[in-house]
C-alpha cells in the first residue's frame, strides 16, 4: 500500500496540485479546486493500477465519506457531498476510459 500512496503523491505532484497550507492566501484560494483535483487524480491512479476492482480503496473512501456526511459539523457534510460528487464523476471517467481501451484492444 505504501507504493500506492507514493504513486498517488507523485501523480498529484505531476498534476500540479499544491499544498493549500503553503503559499499564503493565493494557495488557500485554490485549495477547493486542488482538493477536488486530488480526488480525481487518486481515482485515475487507482484505475491505472487496476486497484478499483478489488474494492478495498473504494470501501475505505466510502467509509470516510459516510463518516463526514453523518457529522453534526456542517462544513464536514459539505466536503463529503462535494467529494462524493467528484469521486463519482472520476469513477465514470475511469470506466469510460477503461471501456474505450478494452474496445481498442479487442479491435487489435
């Protein structure tokens, strides 16, 4: 799992995601977009490593999002909703990409 985490960090760095706690106000303003991009990159990386099908990563993310969405703290619920929407979108994008790749492989 450590190799997977390192791969995700490398993918986030290559995608230009910044640490929102470094760089002052400008970095803080882009934190929302960077946070959502991070989830998109994480799902894409998991898909590229064929780790989405094992269910482990999806189960962990689902448990975390359910925990946040059940919180009495409203900002946590908002973050959970936005994250779930981004993860859902990323899963659809990954499925579309993998389906197209499978079709290309069948044609060849």
